[in-house]
């Protein structure tokens, strides 16, 4: 009896499996299942698919010319393909997208795009299910009439525009086209390149910062990259005449960053402001920002970002940039609380080694804003606001109890772009390591944030901003006047920002942290001249700030 029941069950199971496979097979070809069922099939990725792409151009001299298509059908990518360089003309990319469940039998899904002056189908085997359609600007769109091609991982689901020959896209499943749109670009305009995503957006890759198994953790601070839209122009580059006098700023900057990443193997990168050159040289800030983000995503290195005074000078405010950064692979960048002044006040916990969930290091990031809001009384740059100081105190206090559960000495570090006023060394400390080569452009008003850092036990704060200053200097406890934390400049890394032609090579600062001893050693690496570490010094030991003169 038992055998008969078992045999019957196996037979019924086989029949059900066969029927399901048959329905699955037929649905992919004949659309036999209802949408509600089809949308839950394993290979299905819900969301939008692209059904058409085109380019429109318009002239300010022609009143009948328009760069706006039917807004009920088309979405315009809000980037002038001429980046505002066209004297009397503009051009825009337009995209049609539909939710998969809203696709009509007459809709066709875009499966591929190419830039070419010739019909791409001439070099392909003929397939009745796919057809190339010609669009303006040398754009060809390959569409499929086959049922449920929207389920394919090859279906194009999103389209964007970046600019310049070095454009890169860090987003998962996105690809920048090698050839730019074939437009009559005005003088000085960077060429526009399509970037598109195939299939589902998927899960954004990330990695939790964690102390390595040997108890070490290394932070790389890349300060003042000054990246452009396009290749960028070098400023004050050394050595003079290198590469025949040809110097493209961004490729050389990123080659330097990549080299020291490969050699130093940092566990976390801090982008400490002025990632973007601004001043009109980054008309598409997204293109500039994506270059460094793409490199870090390729290297699979977690990173955190704060803004400098140049980052939002062109087309994207800080809030829009942070929206982009927050969703990028390996980015731990966050906007922070909306009721706290600025964009980018947040913290990142570095976990202890192994599988522990306890924090070994807490890294605080703060927005140091831009120019002074009161140039008459306090010339120069802005300062840390009371709401930021309150947020910092409250956050630090709320974390202390949890941090005591760490089996070793927990340490706190902080990063901001514009330095604190105490970087001018009002206490007269002699323990200065590195170059003090320009007057520090710290705020004229002192809001007391250095004292807040000391009060909460932060042992190190890193700055950017002043490119040819790269020194470390102790900051004092307000009551004891003894050294209580270290303040360190990163030194300018990017060739798009100023330097000094007489001696200053671009540089990047590292913090090598040994959690076994609660010890922090810092040093810099140069882009040219030596492959050795320079100005290496131990600044924290047993979790305490140390100076040689003590």
C-alpha cells in the first residue's frame, strides 16, 4: 500500500513538473500566463524597461524648434549635450520607459544601442525578432518584438549621459559607450557619451569596513582631487616637460591614486573634499565624481566622502551629489540628519577582526561648508555650526557604552575639508611634521569644534583644502594645554588643483592603524620623485596622543 501511494505521488509530481515547465516554455514565446503570474517567474526582474531612445536638437533662432518631446511618452535627460557651449543650439537625449506589466503587444523592448554612421545590421546575421532603427546623432537602437524579452538580462532598463573620453560609470550593470554621439560639437564642448544599464539594477555591492585578521587597518586620505568634466588641465605640474609637456590632469591624478592603492592596499579610502574642480571646469559634476567612484568600485574598496568648497560650484548641489554617492558600490557616504547644518555629517564604524559586531574604530565625517557667510567680520571660509557640534556630542555619547564592549582599545577619528582655526598653531607646539608652505585658510571665526573633539576623545582629525600644506600638528586640551589630538593635512593629490612649480609633488596621506597596540602611524606617498614613505611618524600609541617633546 505504501509503495503504491509513493509511486502515485512520484507520478503526479512528474506530471505537475512537466506541466509547469511546459507553461514556462510557452509563456516565454506565446505569453500564455496572466501578468500577475508571469511577473513572479524566477528569471523576471520587475521595473522599467526602455522602449525607445532618441536625440533632439533645437535652435534659439527658430521659434518652431523645440528640444521637448511629448512629455507623456518621453523622459528627457536634463543635460544639454553641448554643455551650454552651443551659441545658438542645444541637444538632449530622450528615453521612453515602461513598466514591464504595462507593456502592450505593440511595444518593442530596446536590447542594444550602437553609435555608427552605417547600419549595424549589415554585419549581423539576419534575425526577424530583432531590428535596428536609426536615430539622430548616429544612434542606432536595436528592438525586439519577441515576447518577454523584457525579462532578458540583455534588455536595456536605464539610460544616462556622461561626457568626455575618460568617462566612467561605477554603477552596477552600467556600461559607457566607447564612441560619442555624432553631433556637431561647438568649440570647447566635451563629447557626449551614452551610458546604459542592462537587466535589473540588482543589489549594490558593498563591504563592511573591518580590521584585518592580523589586527591592522589602513586608511587612505585622498584630498583635493579636483576632477573635471573631460580630461582636465594640469596646474603647476612637476617635473617640467614630463611626457613632452603634455599633461591631462584627471588621467594623471587617477593613475597616481590607482598606483598607491595597488601598492599600499588600503582598507578604506576617505575622499576629503574638492573631489570636483568646480570653477566652471566641471559642467557635468556627475561625470567628474564618477571617475574616482568607478576606480574605487573596480578595486572593491569601501570609501566615505565629504565635500569641499569647490564641489558644488557647477551644476550639482551637495544634496544631489550625495544622492548619487549613497547608491554607488562600496560607498559609505551619507547625507546625515536633515536638521543638522550641511550635507555629509555622519559616522562610519570599522568593526573588529573576525566576525565580531563590535566597533574598533569610529570615523566621524563633517561638512565644513564653503565661503564665510559674513565676509565683513570673518573673511575667508565657513565654520562648523552649533547644530553640527550638538550632533557630534550626542552621537559620540550614545556610542560610548557600546564601544566599551570591544576587547581592545576603541579609537575615534574625524575628517573634514576646511581646517580648524587651531591648525595655525596658537599654542606654539614645536612638534610639526611636514610642510607648512602657505598660510592656513581656516575660518576667521572659531566655533569651538576642536574642544568638542578633545572632549569626546577623538585622537586625530584630518583636513584637506590647503594643497601645499601637508603637516601634522598637535591640538591642545583647553584646560591642561597639553597635546590632546593630532590635526593633519592630507596634501593636494589632484593635478587639476593648484600646487607649486618649484618643488611640490602631488601626495596622498595614509593612516596605518594597529589595533593590537592601539597605535596610529601616518605617512605620505608622492606622485613623483620617490617611492618611499615620507614624514612617517607615530602619533597615537596605546590609544593616547603622543608627541616627541613629551
